[in-house]
């Protein structure tokens, strides 16, 4: 199975034989990969019927869940990792969900599109309109991305919530990095991946 | 009348019987010295006996889950939507066993059966049976059929409760457990509805304290009312509006108490036809089995504790408009399984049909169910 490169990157951060919760798990590709390559167990949470069917087809344990309702079905510290790829920007209260993620899991891995990317900045600065790009392909009125943020915004939130950033990777939409992305990630990075841990434990 | 059987139907089926001569001790403290179960089977048991599926029925259904008894049948079995060649419970692949529960009125020993001690029908003297008792008798049936482990135990509504009880009582004797439109126990509201249904039957002058058989009577009004009430709880507000709206039978109101609105006509028809096919004493028993169902009770009211030893992998399905056993009730089961890190998938299907949705051909439901069944290794 060919895995999206961001998923491949995430799987490198995950220790073998661990227990994982994947929020917005889509068709279960990441969990299937982790199960097959890293003997990881766990569950995917998904709200889309067709994705749920795909997960079941892939033999993934999937639980129909509205992430906006929090993770109250899960006990504290019940997972080694709680993962959320490309979904935090569509959550009603990302801050509350982040806290929930680090309540039920020891560590979290999050990916999201960087709204601080130069393309978004130029669009607002010169054209005065919300950007439409390969990272943000939908118009502002119909997009599911209701809480967009830049890398700086996200890292500020982590400070406020007492969340420690263990690792960060910044790539473009084809999931490649470059020297200028490493130099000025908030300006050149399109997709950010963070590995987090709560400082409070 | 059918000229040709639908190609996706199991076709003509025949019920089978088994009489159990070893006594069974029931939860209520009484012992039945012998009893009979009627059941149907669909498909073929494989050499390894690894493809057997047990289907558990709900409140008012029976062993006739799929296919037709004769070409003259107006309707197939109650779960024809889900059981048959190429359907979620694929009879090309699985061997399906569908019994009528103890206490039933369709051939298994129940209130209408003759009590060997008195040579009269048991009537109200038939012991009250529980979900746990049923599971025990189903396990004995499995033994008779040479099935040491079910590939899956499956049920909707009260049938789902039996599947859940199976996973708790005989953890190693099932590999998969499919619980549809069920709940881990009834709420006060659920019990209240059952109680009104029972009162309707118990207070019918034709009930004769349950001995109506000897009086050649049937508590028609009571059973009809019970069924009408039940039917309201099986449908959603939306489903009723869509089906009937405020349509009038004669196109005008008559300022009287006869049937005027279509929904009244529907309910009366459902109630009346139920009287012809169901026994009031059995209805009372089944509602009690529902009320008493509470697997967490013996585990300090902790469902997670009750499910700690389950071995089966679970599929739990609920329907958005089901208010009898709402999705939140299914989630209680899921949550208890998650607390134990058990293997479970949960789907909440968008449907307008209320509780009855589990019997309906809803595409996403059937796809989810089918996909899960296809993953079952034989």
C-alpha cells in the first residue's frame, strides 16, 4: 500500500507495539499501515459513513464520532499516541480538543495547513481576499476550515495550554522539505506536523 | 402469491424442532423439565463447523427470519433484508441458525404449550424467562447442531441484547458479536412504555388472569392497544409524518371518534393483525425479559466490568432517529468495550425510520453490515 508521505512521516515517530487513537482517520490508511508495519493497535474516529465502511473493509476498528463532542468516551491516559491529521482546522474549539487529546493520550501528533504561508499572506496583502491555493482549495464561505492558523499561532497556543513540542516537521503539499522551509518555516511551510506532550503530567 | 422466488432470497424454508429432555434451571428459580425449540437454518454448515451464525430475534418476531414457507406467503421472514445469498448475512458463505425463543408462541415451548403436569396450556403459569435463560437454551441448541463456536451471534433490538449477553456468558463460543439498535439495559421511559402495554392486556376483561384459552377468549383489545403503543415507539416523528402526515381517510373530518386520520387507520390495522398472530401471555413475558435485561447488574452496575472478559470482536450499529434505543444507548456499549480495549467498530446510520430502521433496506446500513461480515474469517 502506498502511504501519503505525511502519514509515513508520522509513522516514523511512533514506537512499535503501541496503542493509538486516530482522530478523523479517513479510510484507515494510517492505522492499517501502523498495524501492519509497527504492530500498533487502536481505534480510528470518523464521522463520514463511507470512510467508516472503508475502515471496516480494511479491518480497522472505527468508531463513529463527532470530534466536536470531545473524547468523553475515552478514559485518561488510555493511549500512547493520539493522532489528528489535517482536521484541527475544521474543529469548533481546537484548544479544547487539544487538551482532550493530551488527556486520553500520553503524546499527540498533529498535522495542519499553515495559514502563515507566503501565498496566503500575498493574497490577503495584495488582493485583499481570502487565499485560494492548493493547500486551501475552497472558498471562505463553503470551506470546512473554520479555524485556520499559522505555525506561530499554533505554537503560541501550545504555550498557553502548557503543551510541550517534542518535534516539528514542515513540508510542502507534496510533503517535501527544503532549506528555505527549514530556515523560515512559517513563511514557506505548507503543512506542519507537530509531536506534542502535556507538561502537566 | 409469488410466481418466482426473488433470486436474492434463500427461497423455500422449513422449520425444524428439537426437544430438550434435560431440565433447565431458569433465573426466576423455577425449573422446566423439558422444552422444545423451533428453529430455521439457512445455508450449509461447513466441514470445520466454523461458519455458523446465530440470529436472535426481537420482541415480537420468531424463528422465521428469511425465505418463504410456501409460494403463497405474502411476506418473507422478518430479516429478509439482511439474510440471503449475497446479503450482509450471506447464506452462500454462512450457515444461519434462527430459533424462536423459549416462552414464544410460534412453536417453541411457551404459554400456549400444554403443561404436562396439568394437560392444559401453561398460560400465566409459564415461568418468566430472561435474556440469560434464552442464551442458555440457544447454547444448548448449538451443542445439538455440533457448533462449538459461532462465527457470529447477531441481533437487533432485544435480539442485540441477546448477542451482548452471549459475549458475556459464553465468551469463547463466539468470534464476533453484532449488536444492532440495542441498549445495555432499559431506561425508566422504556419500562414505562412496556408497563402501559402490559396494563392494557392485564385489564382486558377477556384476559381472565391469563387463562383465556380455557374461556375460548382472546384479550383482543388489550393486545391490540399494546401493539399500537409499541408501534408508535418503533417509528420516528419524521417517519410518521412522511408516511401519513395528517391525511384523512375520507378527505374530511367527521367530528366523531371513528377512524379519520390515516395514522389511526394504520395503527388499528397493525394492532388487529397482531392479535391474529401473537399470544398475549407471550407478549407479557417478552416485555418482562426486556425490562429485566441488565448484564451490568451483577457487576456493581458497571458495564465495563461486565464486558471485561468478552472475547468476541464487536460491531455495534445504531440509527439516528431511533428514540426507543437511541444512539446514545449503543454508545454506552461501545464505551464499555473501549474501556477494556476490546476490538469494536461502531456505526451510527442516518435514518428516518426510527427503531424499525434495523429491518429496513437502508443502503449505508447494509453496506456497513455486509463489509463487516465479509471480514469474518472462517
